[in-house]
């Protein structure tokens, strides 16, 4: 069962160059399972949802309705129950941060996926992914003339000009405060410190302070 879903996701994300490749999915799957062991949840739902969590992301798929239909067809062909499938779809439609405009997640399984996804956005890998994304979208690494935005609509978050470094302030350093589980909060501490250290080094070198 799981292998069918893995293959479906691998094929969907095989050309990704924005930091949302198969290895991101696989890390989120492993981290979600790790977090789930300390929570009272259905690990199978957590694993399947983690594998599918980026497939309905509007910046990765062109036709969201078609992608949703494909997921439902796949899960139905694997004999999963309707309510089970609806729950998975509900989580993956609402997992995103969306510039602070995402909805409040109310299912524990969804909270776990959010935590795992957000942990992959901070620390060394989070830094690497942000530069991948910015490069892929043609954003500057940094531009002191482009101000950091405090609050922004979803449209602004996706479409306004920004930079990789701005994204750290607009999203990455805020993520630690949005985590749900104690397991994730503990893992986040070191990764968050690493982000801050990276930023201070970056600015020191930018200003050519010796
Ligand atoms: P969400 O949709 O929940 O905001 P994303 O999938 O956009 O989450 O973010 C995943 C990762 O992609 C981010 O942590 C970051 O590394 C990268 N990313 C997303 N948006 C930007 C951006 N505007 N600038 C730089 N990196 C970005
Ligand atoms: Ni993700």
C-alpha cells in the first residue's frame, strides 16, 4: 500500500527544484512518524498524509482539483474508506503556513504533519531549501532595499518581490512559535538557534566586518 503511494509522490515531485523534492517528503514522513510515537494517533494516517502533504500545494501543482481527484482515485484503489480519505484530504489542504494566513489545524494527525514540515523549514536543511526556492523563483539572495514585511496577505506572500534572507524574518524565525507538539518544540530549539547564528554571520560578512 505505502509503496504505491510512495511511487505516486515520487513521480509527481521528480522534477522539483524548489526544495520540495522527494527527499523533503521522505524526511517529513520520518519526522512525522517519530513525533506520532509520542501522541495518541493512527500512525498509518500520519504516514500516508505526510507522503501526500505537498501534492495539493498551489505553488507545486497547476491543477489542484485534478491532483485531488488523482489522490482520491489512488486511495480508493487501495481500498481505503471514504471517511479516512476525506480526513487525509482535509489535512493536506490545510497544512500550509501561507504567510501566516493558513487555517488553524484541529486534527492531531494534521498538527504532527505541520510540525514535521515546519522542522524541515528550519535548521541547516531549512536554510538550504530557502536558497533553492529563491534561486528557482529568481529571487535575490538578499537586497537591503527590499524591506521585510511584517504582515502580508496570502497574495502578497506568494507574489510580491522578496529575498531569501527576508524569508527568514517573514517566516522561518517565526515557525518555532507555531509548533504544536513537545517533541517538535524540543527538536526546534537547536535548529532555531542555528538559523539565528546563520543570520548574524550573514549580516557580518555582508557588511564586511572583519
Ligand atoms: P507554506 O506553503 O506552508 O508557506 P512552503 O511550502 O511555501 O510552505 O515553504 C516551504 C519552504 O519553501 C520554506 O520553508 C522555504 O524554504 C521555501 N520558501 C517558500 N516560500 C519562499 C519564499 N518566498 N522565499 C524563499 N523561500 C521560500
Ligand atoms: Ni512540505
